[in-house]
């Protein structure tokens, strides 16, 4: 279950969910790295990193 408590615009959330869906249904299984970045306007940056890891842990081989 994905939970996004941080401030993501509807467009950003849609893009994130589309990217996750594409990665989950890909036929070719290569190495997938996810680059996480902090939202500079957020007071809860650590929570953002944790949510990103939670969201992509099923498809990522490593996080950067």
C-alpha cells in the first residue's frame, strides 16, 4: 500500500505511479537504481526518503 503524506502535486503523484507501474510490468529485467532527492520545502525530509524507498522497493536493485 502506497502512502504519500508529503506534499506531492497531483501531477507528480501521477507520474510516480505511472513510472512504478511501468517498472513492475517490464519484461526485461535489468538493474534498476532509484535516485531519491529531498524536497527542500519539506520539514519531514527523512519521511520522504522512507516513502520513496517503500514505494520502489519492489522494483529497485539499489537506491542512491
